[in-house]
C-alpha cells in the first residue's frame, strides 16, 4: 500500500505514521504537512530515515503539488489528518479553518477522482455533533457544531459523502473523541496541565471544570484508523471512542496526583478561568458500530494517562522548545491571561 498522509507532522498524524511503519514494513508513506505552528518534524525524528517514509512540506490546497506526489509515488490511499483544530482561534479568525478544513479537503477529493485513488479516509471529530446532556451520539446523529472549527469539519464530512454518492470516490470517515498521548501540542488540555505543573504554573480550567469529554489514548485511535482502513465499509462513518468520560477538573486532579501532589497542593495548582463562549458541556460517542466490526481500545485510561505524564516528564526538550516560542507565548497570553482572567 502506498499512502499519502496529510497533516502527518501533527499530533495524531505523526503517531499514526510511526504506528503504520512499525506494523507494515512493506507499506510506503508520504507525509505532506504545511508545518504550521502545530506541525513539528521533531515528532518523527526517530523514523525520518526509514526508507519507506518521506516528507514533503506543502499545503493540501496546492493542487499541482498534491497531484505530483500522488503520481510520482504511485499513491493508492489518502488519509487526511490535515486540519486547523483550535476552537478558540477558529472563533476569532475562521478563514484559515475554512481554507484547510473545507477547500483543502475538496482539493484532495477532486484529485482522488482524477487519479483513481483506491481509498480515501477522512479524519473527523466528535465535535461535529455538538454537546449532548444524556445518551450518546451515533453516526446518524444530526450535526450541531458550535465553533468555526467544528462547523468546518462538519462541512468537510458532508463534502466527503457527496463525493462518494455523486462521484463514486471510495471514502470512509472516522470521528474520534478527545485524543491524548505523546507529542500533543501543549495548548491542548492534558499536555498543558502536565507541562504547567512541571513549570510550577497554575492549571487553567474553564468555567466550573465540569465539562465532560470522552478520552482515547492516541495509540488506540491510530489502531482504530488502521482497522477501519483495512476492514471498514466504503461510504460509511465510524465513531471512535474509549468510553472514558471525565470532567475536566477530574482530569486535572488525576494529573496532579500522578505527579505526586497532595490534596492541598492540588487546590493551589488549579485556577478556574472565564469560560469560553458556547462551551460544549458534554461529548459522548456511541461506538457500537466499530465495536461490532471487531475493534475495541486496548489501553486502560489511567495507565495511559500515567504513560502520557511520564512521556512529558522525560521529554522536557520537546515541549520546552514549543512553550518558549513566540507563537505559544502569544496564544497563552491571549487566551488564558487576558481573555480568561488567569493571574
């Protein structure tokens, strides 16, 4: 199999590439990434010399570049991880989210049609469904996005299904719950918590801290995507989750506990900040469809969280370089210090 992975220098994409090269030594993977702030080639330093892997810097909206990569590398499969993903940023400036998440996806689909791609996998998100007070969303639940990020991903999903129905493009869509694990950019909740504690900084928690997310270890998500790639039905959508629904404040206290903090220290580290507008209260996925197909997560949540904490503890150089950078400092000052009231 010759696979074009887009967005492969990001968190989930880089973990997926490493997973696939380790599992399938005869597969060839081309990684196309624009290397925006969250794309980091350090994520793939350990496999950069693998003869079955090569990287190209570029935009999925660049039609000529993508076409050349497909033809020159005899690509038969595209897995599209490329996306702008930060909710707060999307609500301030939507343009980059629309360009990458919608128009970039259209370009990949058009080229899939032109070049006869055998399988196209769109990596989506549970956020397209919005919030749910009780029960869980299945793959047929209606969309209810509440940010420009989730709206752009919902639009992309609809376009992918359009190309399947109208143009016979062999597509599959995955929608996963919140991922965590190694190499996650430290603007995201769990790595921000861990690295802030390591820097003796407060952990910012939106609102009352009781927003609920279902968490899945990134390695499990990579395995699920691989499973769907080889066993999923063309034209179908698959939810991927691990049934680990936790309140944000519970996650914070668990991280602090794993890092050796007692109850009094926990209270001192946690700081509640102004909530984000239209903050979804609870995400929950019904994963019966993929479970009945034969896949279930392998990693226990608490042991996976401990592995994640240990990874950041042992990889100071990786995250310190990011957090000391101008982009991260501007983001942190804007969203937590100024806008959310962190002292």
